[in-house]
């Protein structure tokens, strides 16, 4: 297998989002969970997205895991590797976007890396190095209050410089508007001045194709799904991939029982769980009892097995912000979150043991816990359920899943997902 594109994503649902973007653009794409084993059997594909959980771990660990993923991708022929980060540039002054970009750039022997989280289609634009989320600068968006990575500076040139070894420059919109050659020239000039990275502006969809083509000249870049789209377009335009592969993971119907799990407490997921009550049985975990050591997972499994022969079921821990805050105040945020994630993973494993092959999971961390417990090594991309949420089919064809981060999808998400997972 010779990969046209390798990607390393710093979280699982972001990886699915990127893999979905590449697949829709026409690249045959596989998403792996973690760095694959050397002997993992993969079909012939254009791109592999290695999913890591490295967004909020100590920088040295994120660097080590990313380097390992990079080595795996390069060994399979990837001439270009993109480090996929969140489109809101979630990071702190300690990392991990800067340290990982520095390490991958050095390993690739490049002087400078192009960096942009812009994705105009999803209202993430960068102008003069400042990231806008919709109409507001990053530091005025809800990201300013993010529990792990509060983003209080919209200037990504400054944000990235604080976590990078070398100075960070800017490829401004006027340069991008002049086209690929102008961007290349600017990158060369910045590298000559000792910059190790450059934030690239992008405001319009067409800017991504310019940046993708310029990035593809180098062996490494950093960005969100928007840059992935630009790279995919550049690869197709250059004739390096056929670009006719959308939906290769659609596959045959699996049938059998189906289940949904919701561990996200986002507004969108709360509304989706409420909407699901009209179309399937819903069991609500009691997080208080769970934290008190009761076998809530066992009870949920027993509940599910009584009903699952008649149609899909949903098991949810999701609660409104008041209830979540009360539980966190009693048990601590991490302890509460991890205990519920572990229970969800146990329920998922129990369901699969009992024959479930179609599984929908709401919540980024929850999805990570489930996929890790099920030890699923890699997925092919199926049809898109909602923006950024594809159907995933295991490469052995044995299971289909939908993994969504909390805020994704419309009100009928669970029913929409199951309808595309026959
Ligand atoms: P999202 O994608 O919406 O952020 P995640 O699954 O990533 O969803 O995160 C939700 C976190 O909240 C998980 O750690 C989950 O275990 C935890 N959680 C789920 N239900 C509750 C609850 N009722 N109270 C407190 N925490 C909860």
C-alpha cells in the first residue's frame, strides 16, 4: 500500500470528522484507532487517519505518540502527513499543537510548517492570524470557558508562538488570494527568517485549495478538516489519487439488534435523547447510584436484553447542567466522568457479547471509551449521517458504528443514524 496522505488526529471524533471530509472529497480513507499493529490488514486506500487521544495529555506523551503514528504512516509511503487539530485550536501554552508540530516538522526535515484551523464551511475563518468562530473572535466564543483549554487569545500567531520552539509567522489573506506560488514564496521567506511555523489565513472555501496545494509541497502540515479538504483537492487536481471513492465503506446490511448509548450532556444530545423517546425505549442510568458503586451497567444490560429483540434501544447517562454540576461537586469532575465512561464501555461490551453489531454512541470521550473497550482497530467510512458524523464500518466488516461528539447532529440524530446502518 502506498498512501497519498497520512493524518494524525489528536482525538477520535475529530479523526472521524476528518476521515469523513476526505472520503466525501473522494479519497479512499481508513480511520485507525491508535497506531495500528504492524500486521493490521488494510484494504487499498488513499489516506489513513490515525486517531490518538493526545489533545489534553502532557506534551512529551503527545509528541511520542504522534511520532510513532508518523513513522507508521511514512513506512506506508505517506509523502505528506497532516497533524489534525481542533478547528478551535484547542490547546494551552504547554501544548500540544506547537510541540507536536515542531517534532513532526523536524522528523520530516522541513524548515517550516503551514498551520491553519480554518474551515469556512463550518464558520471557522482566519484573518490576519485571528481565528473567528462564526461572527466572533475565538476569545469571545464559548471556547473562552472551555474546561480544559480555555481559549482567551484569538491571535493564533501568538497562541502558537507561546507553545513553539521557533518564531511563528503569518501567511496573510492577501498572499493567499494571489495563489499557490505566492504562498510558497511567503513560506520560503518566513523560513529564511527563522520561522518554524506559519499561521495561514483562509476566509473563503477557495482559499483551502490554495493552502492545500502549497502544503502538499512539504512533507508536513497542521490543520483541521478544512486543510484536509484542501489537501484532498490538491491530490486529486495533481492526479495523485483518482478521487472517486466517496462512501466506500457503505457495505452490505448487517441486520440484528441495534443500540444507542449517550454519555454526552451537551444541549444537542439532551434534545436528541428526548426526541428518541418517541421512537425507541430509553433507559436512563442513575449516575448517583453508579458512583455509589451499584451495578448500574448490569441493570442497563438486563433492561436492554428484555427489549432489544423488538427494535433498537437507547441507554443514556445524559443529564442537564444542574444535575451534572451536583454530581461533579460530590465526586469530582474527573472521577464522575471516568466512572460513567467506564460504565458505558462495559454496557457496550456486554451488548456486543450478546450480538449487537450496530452501535450509535453520543459523546467524544464516551465514544473513545467504548471504542477502546471494544478493541476495534480500524474503520472504513460510510455515508454521512449529519455534518461531520459518518457511519463507520470496521475493516473486517463485522460492525457498524456512529460516533458523534456532543454538539453534532440534528434532533432526530439517533433515528437518522440507525436508518443509515441497516
Ligand atoms: P461531549 O462530546 O458532549 O463533550 P463527552 O462524552 O466527551 O461528551 O463528555 C461527557 C462527559 O460527561 C463524559 O466524561 C461522561 O462520562 C460525563 N457524564 C455523562 N453523564 C454525566 C452525568 N449525568 N453527570 C456528570 N457527568 C456525566
